[in-house]
C-alpha cells in the first residue's frame, strides 16, 4: 500500500559517468532531506531492468496532496546549492509530475515495479470513467496474477507541479504524465506478465493502456 494520498514521481536518465556520485547524493542528501519533511512518509528509488528508459524512477509518498507544496518543501527547492544543481545537470529525459492517489491495494511491497504512464482519449473518456474502469476491471485482473503483490493508480495533479516550477532553479521543461499504473511484483517475469495484460486489455485503446509508456524497475533504496 502507498503511505499517503499523493505522490511526487520522476523517471530520469543519468549520465553514466555520474551514476555513483549521484547514488550517494540521493541516499545521503536528496532523499534524506525529503523524508525529514512533515507529511513526507516514504521515498523509494528504482533502477531499470532490461532495456527500460528512463533508467531510474523515484517515488515520494506524502500524507496529503497539500504536503507536495508545503512551505518546508518549497524552501528546499529555493535553496538548492551548488551540489544539488550539479547533480541535476546530469539528468536527461526527465519525466516529473505530482499525482493524487486514486487507488492503492495489496498485501505488501514487491522488489520489482512495473510503471505504465498512459494518456486516455480525453475527448471520449472522462477522468471518472477512467478511474472507475481501472479500479473495477483492470486492477482486479492484475491482482489475480501470480506474483503481483500491490497495484496503485495515480492521476496527475498539475496544480502542485505548477507550484514547484515557480520555485525551482531548473527542470521547468521536464515532461509530464497524465496517469500512472504501478504494479509491484516479486519477480521480473511476473511484472512482465502484468505488462502484457495491460497491453492487450480489451478497452486498452480507449483507456490509453495499449499505447502507454511502460518501464520495469527494481528497487534500489527506500527510506
């Protein structure tokens, strides 16, 4: 289960020459600063499995959506120092957005995460219909798969991303994501089975699942 009602999520390629230093910075500085904030419950960072791009994913879970734009967090954004800025300069192909949690269920945490960013046909499928179809039809089918231990549905909350961009020193042109399905599994092959189910879902075209951007990630670090 997610540990809150909202999520900041990022998918990032990092300059290979900077990976080790960036990993240290994430653990000892970046993540540590964020999980110390009021309302920030958990941070998890993942590395890509197989040919997934971008090659890393990070999830920051917060108690309430408003915690994504708290004074304490925005202060971190404004006070980024030279090291923070240099590490950020090693990022490539960044997708970054803020989300409200529309659904979270499961029996535990998996070591492998399938991430599917998708965009429904907005003109024909209202947001509530998307959430209802995913929650009542797709998620039960995912949960029935062997090795799947948790499933989460995120919907973009652009108002918080917009606030972040007004305070950031870089990255305001990062790509965005409308919806995200996260499937936690115990092994790579079980997450891959979930990916196939989503790609061939009967209403996958209308929901945007068939043409979504999948990624398979293994957990690196959680705090």
